[in-house]
C-alpha cells in the first residue's frame, strides 16, 4: 500500500488506563507504515481512573498524541463528535480503546476508501463478547437493517474508516453513534462494510449494560424520523391526523344519522372513542405544522459531492 493519506485516529475512552499504552504502540506501528502524516486523537470521556495520566505520558514523548478530555462523562457519541471536529487528516479512523478492535485492520479499511467508498465499517464476524451482548446486538442489527434498508451486519462496530467529509457532515449526539452508517447513507455517502477480527476485552469492563437496548429502541425511532424527513414532517403527521379524523368522523357520522333517523342517542363507548379520535387528529395536525416550522429552519444545509462555482 502506498502512503498517500494523512490520517486522524479518533479513540473514545472511558476508564481504559490499562489498555492505552498497548493500543498506542499498536497504532503507531500501523500508522507509520500507511500514513504520510497522522495524529492519534484520544478523547477522554470523563475517566475517573488514571487514563488521563497515561495519555499525558504518551504525549510527552510523541506529539502525534493529542488529548481532548471532558470534565464529565458525556457518552461515546459526544466523544466521537469532539474527535471528529478536531480531526485534521483527510481520512479519519475510529477505534475502541479497549484493545477489542485490531489496528492491523486499518490498512484494509483504507483500501476500500481508495476504491471509492466514503465510509467503511468493520464487521465483527466472530465477536468475542458474552451472549448477553451478542444476541441483543444481532437483533439490533437485524432491525436496523430492516427499517433503514441498509444491508450491513454490524452497524455499531467501533472500528470504522471515513473520508473527512463524512465526519464533518454527519451530526451525532445522544447515543446516535450506533447509527452512523444510516445517517451517512442518508446524507448521500457511499457506505460499505469489511470483515474485521475482534478480541476479548483484556482489561477493565464494558461500559454498556442492558439499559442500552431500550434506549437503542428510542434511538431507532429518532433515526427513522431523521432519515425520513426528506418528505416534510407535515406529510407524516398529516397522514396520521387524517387517519384519526376519518375513523373518528365516520363513527360520529353514523351516530348523527341514527339521531336524524329519530333513534334517541345515549352516550356509548364507541361514540366517546370517535370524539377522542377527532380531538387527537387536530392535535397531531397542529403538531405536524409546528414540526414543519422547525424543519424549514433546519433544512438549509446540504451535503455536496462537488461545488464548482468559481470561474
Ligand atoms: N466509551 C466512551 N464513553 C462511554 C462509554 C464507552 O468513550 O460513555 C468508550 C470505551 O472506553 C471504549 C468504547 O467506547 O473505548 C466502547 O465501549 P465498550 O468497550 O464499553 O463497549 P462494548 O465493546 O462492550 O460494546
Ligand atoms: Mg469493548
């Protein structure tokens, strides 16, 4: 592989003091081989162990080591986001700090970028984690692939390579880092995946428990929403409102005819249900209008593949 890229490696980390030095050594060996210039951007996500101290020591002897350190724990998405903003390389690679990802896979990922991809995501075919993680993760990947229509097996792999434009464009917050490939595709970028090796966690423990799966579901809703807003929000909410209005309206029309035909009316559950549906439909309709107002403000930026406007 010819050296032609400047590479920024972004490493989000939370309490990984025992892994950092080994990770640094492995990354350095690989990057010296493949990059014309590189930086190792360690983003300390509010660690309370000695991680920051280890990073300072590494930086003392090597100015390729750059450190961003949060005052408190904001989550992996925030850490990646801060790293993406600071990254200078024309290629950005993300890798977990816990030695579970293999730095030797980086050249392979970059080769796919050279062949025209914008984002290449690792696929941990042989994931070395307990079943309590691998099974929910399989379900997560299956559902995400199903609703997004994007044929990936492993959306949330920590090891990914990006062209710079992707990380400067894709906005991640909350826990949305699990959906980066979906957001990137939606922005028009070309995304593929490549099988990568995976190791067991050597030191420390996983930062994610079972709580993430409920949150993952909410995040999925968010992503479906974000990625479908190419039509306007009102097109979506309007349809829901029309549905409720139609059903509620028909029910009450039926009772109106009953009344006109001289059959006395008494309050019946179905009638109350119909009325509630009409009220709901009005609320949803206005909610859609409100969302429309916000999105008309937000939709002023676009991702360009080319912008050739100078003479
Ligand atoms: N991480 C982080 N902030 C957090 C949680 C995790 O920066 O709030 C980092 C963590 O140090 C690791 C990577 O994100 O480098 C992946 O986390 P972990 O290994 O705990 O996840 P798992 O591999 O168990 O899914
Ligand atoms: Mg891990």
